C-alpha cells in the first residue's frame, strides 16, 4: 500500500532557496534568411567552463553557419564570442532544407570534439537527411577538416524542424546518433526519430533502428530540437524533444521527455516538461515565427538541478538573431550522500526518487527504498532545509551506521518487496531542499539507507 502525504501539512516554514529562473540572450547579425537552427553546449575549449555553439542553415548558399560562445558563466553569459561574427561549414548540404540539427561528439580518436550538423533536405535526393562532421574543433571553435556528406532517407516527407542528439545507447562504446524530424504528415505534428547506431570515424552508422513516433497534438510548431541527458534516478539516457509552437497568441516551447532509452532508442515512459512562453520578434501573429529551434541540457552552476537552453532563430529586422532562453535549475535533482548499513550483516538498502519521475512542484514525489526484502516494517525520515550534521550510531552498538536525518518520520509502505512513500509537493516550492533516509527493521535486524538530497524544480 502506498499513501500520499501532503508536504505543506508537514512543512514547518518553506525554506526555498534559489528559484529556477529564466534568462534570455540574443546573438545576432548572422544573415537574414535561414532554414533551421540548433544549439549545442559542451566542452570545446578545454577550460572548466562549458561552451555554446549556435548553428543555422543559410538559405541562399545552403551552408551552415555557427557562432562559438566560449566559457559560459553561471548565468549562461559567455566570456567571448569567437570570432566576432561566425564560422562557416564550407560544403553546401543540399538544395532546400526543412530544418537543421547539431550535436557534439568525438569520432576520430584524437579527443578533440567533432561537430555533427544534419539537415532534412527536400531537394536532391528527395526528403533525405544529410549530415556532415566538422572535425576537431579548436579553442576558438574553428574546425580542422570536414567529412563527406552522408545521407539517409526514410523518416517522413515533410518536416517543421530537425534535431540531432548523440550519446551511447547500447553495449558498443561507439557513439549512437538520434536523427529527429518534426513531421506534419497527419492532422497533428509528430516527432519521428531513428537511431544510427555506432558511428564510425567518418560519422556513418553501422545500422539504423526502427522509426519511433511521438504525437504532439500541435499544428503550428515551427522549429524543433532534441537532446540526450539524464533527468531521473535511472542512469540510462533520457531523450528531450522540443518544438517552438507559434499559433495565434502567445508562443511557447513545448517539450517532451522519454525516459531511459533502450539499446534501440525506445522509451516506455513519455511525459511533458513544463511549457514556457517566449515571444520572438518576427511578424507572424505578432509573436514571432522562428526559422529553426533547438534545445541543450547542461549544468552551469553549483546547483545540481539541470539548466536548459531553449533556442530559436528569430527572423528579426534587418538580420536574424538567435534567441537563447536559459531555464536555470529547471529539472529537480536528487543526489545520494553517505552510506547505509545493515545490522547484523553487510551491505545496505538503497534510497532513490522513483525512476522516470522528476522532483517537481505541483506533483507527487515518490521516494523508494530498495534491497530491503529482509525487513517487514520501516519508516522514512525526512527533513527540510540545510542538511544537519550526521550522527554516528556506533555508540549504540550499530557499527557503521549513521543517522543523517533527525527530522520528522512517516511510514514506509510496501515492505518487503516495493518500499516507498509518496509526498505531494504543492506549487510555490521551487527550490525547496529535502533530505530523506530510510529505516527498515524486522526479523532480519535493522537497516538504514544513506541520505538522499532532493531539490524541487519547476520543469
Ligand atoms: Ca575529434
Ligand atoms: Ca554505441
Ligand atoms: Ca535516465
Ligand atoms: Ca544548475
């Protein structure tokens, strides 16, 4: 049995700290007609700070241009734009594009980052994804050489946006590439993607997975992107899909997360991230129509909650610019601390936020205790605010055991197989810090988990 507890009825004063915040920057003057855009954040320059690359497809010449922004500060502001204008990927990528995506990886074995840029080309050959690798980016973002153009058909006939994400999904350490198109084939737009598994040194996969379809219910999206990151307590990568929805009225980024992709790129659990409204400067319906959009997931600051960059290429006047909207500390976090114990015995049960969920205000937070099958009863200890000092329980004969959370306690349900307790986190608790420790006892003796530190987000 699982019972919900309302955190507001248990809380004694809300101790919100850093609120998730939005910050918007514009990077402009790169031309005036584009067919797709994306954002990549990674470590290119080799310093301790992340770097950001903004990529767009120039319509007249069909070449990709990118802006390199070095050493992002905690607020997402770069230390330098190198060079002051843009880099150009000199090889034309096709004749007519419906979107562009980009991702960073390392393909050719020299530990210098390689930038993959893909478009959906509706020209020649028809409706093919075409991608190229700009190898070995230097500290100013410039590349050293280019791969041949690769192409692949079979994802759809039209696209209102394209994304690329690269990570590792299977047991082969070579990188796996997700190619995504936001397709308008039916009454509603849908994300479609396939995985090119195990890229070789030139950026060509060894084989492709089946198409995955993610419905949106949207009809007016312009521009889309995707990113791989880990958003939950299961270490397998999660896929974030986003698009810029511009119906009449306010425009917003609409985003979806598919948790814990398997080796074929499939997720059995999809849900939406919080939408947020970002007005652009173009003319459609007074709130802007982008020529491309993208997303990047990173962590800029000492707050462990992930920071997301939502980017659109805005057809401003007279020249296009990138609108970069950082949602800092958007995704609630959970971090284990210390270690648990069993008495008698060795090892310890684990504690985690339920996989495929995020600690989020206005939502249920489920804390699970794992590996506690020897016990018949238990409690979940919890505290709010700064973590207290640990207390060593050896003085009571529990050698190797530590009491981390001397706050309140609620029952732990579902022992011995599926121990968990759920709390409802009301709205207005973005930034709330919580600490948990599991306690289980019975015929097997007594066991304590380590501490789990949770920070609530609003994403
Ligand atoms: Ca390289
Ligand atoms: Ca792989
Ligand atoms: Ca995951
Ligand atoms: Ca953060």
